[in-house]
């Protein structure tokens, strides 16, 4: 069993324990542990979600008695068919001078917006959008930085019942058009420039190319300084002008629970990005459960998640508004003006929940950064990490170099579910290298290839019962074939997510990477994260990537190493790495070849791109390279002599 790094204080205020007590009282139960509550939640799906909708104080009309018409795990689950709600109304129900948003980019001062001010801005923009002819079901696209303007535009969109879909400005032209062309938006929100790592990027030329490829657009709304020259094209509007009206109330129309609110996209590194449609009710209910029960969120929290508008964590963070918390939005490099920036930001704003990626934590560890030596971090209660598996050594780093008394929540889910399958809990210990638990109401299991449940053994992440944040549909997938093939063609009536996981006896979860990137030398399934955990603890290694290459009727393991400056790939280093992998894992895990590489490809949301590299070394083309943050890195993997 892994080492315990943090233990809960159950005497402190805890939403999850309060919820458990309510369940015990209502159903005359004596559930004691988190694991017992979890087992009850997945065995009593309708009762669990009905209690969540009541506990989380979601505003809706109608009767919630009927939770789900059919408990079969398949596409098209019809949740709460007799209620209606409005997504934006639930994020704007706090009406006070309590801070809602703190927003900043590399080149700006802090912008602070109260809940009353946020409501008024959303009211004015929603009014203007209606004047422009926007109706329920219309698609609104956005290419915006992580800013208050993006949040206001999203809330205005969903308040009308229109559908929001956003990308980050660092997406390439093809990447944006591949996404938005599918959904035919009427309006697009954009910026005219942005800063990253101290450099100004003019976005206007890029925007013009994107607009020319989107024939459905009627208006382009630009967020730009008021002194900027007006665009002579009448289809281009200044966002600031749309706040210039007398509207001060929002007429929230409530829609069916499954009314679409968001369209998100797969990364598109192995084909055209799939457009995933998420419902207002399912997204809201799932987020409320995760934020209230798993994160223990309250009005006292100041929440910062380093994200962009092109990642589902943006949607997840913004939903903290539904708990009355203050959200902190930052756009720019996490290491600007230096590597201490984000940690000092925590002290500056008294942030209580800090969310980031495993890649950021690994980078801080790699640069020997010790935040506890220069930052107080007194306000910080939780650190959340996602994007890729957090290796055990990164757990050690957080508790040794950041803060000892901290709840470190490694969380995992995806764009597909706009939420989490496994995440954190305020009521159970943090074990080294583990996600604390499976999410309440998420009937998650590990299956072997024959569809048998396995414990303490690596298997396919599956979900055996329906959950509210399942996609409503894929866009332009009338027969549901893309949807079905994405999740349901591996096991009958079971969602197969595409991750390789292990669930242990106390309910902890270890993620081993994507199952479609799983290595298979000699018929033994190996998760890539297993090798990363060994390799990236070496002081010489800055980053690594491992892929399988078909070779002589089998598969061999290829390991690429990006070394820190000043280090060389000597035989002594490769021998030590191979020996460590063999002794810590198995002979099957040992790479056949270890090669030095200058860069490792990542998606814009911070995930290593193993499948694209595998295709490259097999001589195949990789489409939609704009989905990568560093697409030029793929050129490094072409025609490597050792692999031919």
C-alpha cells in the first residue's frame, strides 16, 4: 500500500460529511466511510442524483421525482424529463457585492467584478445578443483568452438558451475552422491581440482567415480597446458597444434538463475533432456535485485554475460561480515574468484552491523550484492537478517543496464528460501516487479484455451505469454512430473511456495513460505512465515520451528523452534507466531503444501526444497538427535511422 501523505480533519466543516448524514437520516442507513457512501451512490443511481439536485440548491421548475426514464447504460439517457432550468441563472443566483471574478493577464492590472456587477454585464450583453437575432439553439463561437469577458459572453449566451463553444487564441487557423465549421455559428467573439510570455501577438490577420472559412457567421464581436480604430466592415462589432444599453434584468427562460449548453471538441490529433454536445442540466448537476462534495467549495473560497478557453477545465472552473466562490482568471504564461509567478499569485490573492496540470508541477520539480522557500501559501487548502497522470515523485515534491498540510487532488475525467471519473475527497487520506477516489454516482470499474472486473490489476476504465454529464450527442451525428463507436463498441452497455487504470482495495485509483496508447510487447499490456514514473525521476531528464513500434511480428518499446541543458545521453545513463525500469517494473517494460530528442509534442491542453509520434515513426501522416502546442516537434521524429 502506498504511503499516506495527508489525513482529513473530519471535525472541520465538510459538505461531503453533511451530505452523508442527510442520506443516513433520510434512508435510515449507517453509512460510515466514503467507500460505503460511494457504493450506495452507484447502487442507487436515481436516489443519489435526486438528493444531489436538492442538496446543491439548483434552481429549476417542475417535478424531479422521475430522475431517469431508463437505467440502461447507453447513449440517449433522458435525465429529469419533467424539470426545466437555465444554466446561467444558476451561476448568477448570488446577488451581492461579494467578489465573483478576479481577472488578469500578463499586461494588465487586476480587474475585480462583484456578483451584482457580473449580473448587470450579462444582462446587457444578453439583451444585445437578442437584438442581433440570437435565439435558443443558435451556436455562439469564441476565440478568447481566459478572461472576465469570456465568462460574461458565455453566461449571456447560455442565459438565452444558445449554445457556447470556445477555443483559445493559440489554436491554429485550421484547428479553429475544423471545429467551428462543423457547428455553423451565427456569431463569433474574438480578440484583436493578446500577450504570452511577454510578447504581444496580433490576432487580426489570423481572425480574418478564420472568418473567411465560416460562411455561417453574421457578426464578429471584437474585444478591443475603446480607442482602437473602428472596423469599417459592419459585420465587425466592438464588444464594449454591446454593453451600452439600459437593460438591468435578465429574463431567464428555463429549458428542458437536456437542453444543449456547450459544444466541446476532442483534440483532433488523429482525425477531424469530434464535436461533443453537453447539456445544461447534466453539466450543472455534475459540476455542483464535484465542487460542493468533492472540493468542499463555499463562498469563502478563492479558486484559480490555470487553463484556457479551449480546455474543459475552463467550464469546470467557471461553474464555481454556482457555489458563490470567487474565481480567478489568468491569461498568459505560468512562468511569466519568472518561474515563481503562479506561487506568488496565490499569496497575492489569498487563493484557497489552486488548479494546474501535472506538466506544470513536473516543470517546477524539474527546475528545483521550492515555493515554500519564497511564498507563504497560508491561504492554500487544496492543489488540484489534471491533464495527465501525476507521478508519485510529483506527490513527494508537493509535500516537500510546496506545503505539508495540503490536500493534493489528482483528478481525471475528460472533454467527453466535461467532468471527472476519479478525483478528490475531503474525507479520506491522500495516498502517494493515487487519485483519492472514484466520483460519487460514477459507477467506474476496471475491466480486463474479456469484460471482467479486476481489482489491484491494470484494466480498461469503464463506467457501468449512466451519469448526467454523458454527452447529449455528437454534432452532425444523426444516427449516433460516432457516439456509439467512441464509447460503446468495446463492451456491451458499458462506457469504455479509453484510459488504462487500476483500482485498489481502499478505492484509490492509479491512471496509467490512454489505453489506445498502451504498449503491448510480447502480449503484455503496459501503461506508458508506468515508464514515465521511473524515467522522469532522473535528474538528467527534463521530459520523456514512450511509444510502441511494430517490429518483427511483435512490438518493441521506444523511449525518447528530452534532457536538461548540459546533459548528454551517455551509455551509462541509458544502462541505469533500463536497469531501473527492469527492477521496478518488469523486463517487458525495458525500452529496446532509448533516443535523445529535442522536444516532446503536447496538445494545447497539456497532454503528451504518443499516438501521433507512433504514426510518424510508422511513416504515416498526422492531420490537424494545429491541435498541438508545439506541432513543429513532430518533424524531429521523422526518418530516425535507428527506427528504420
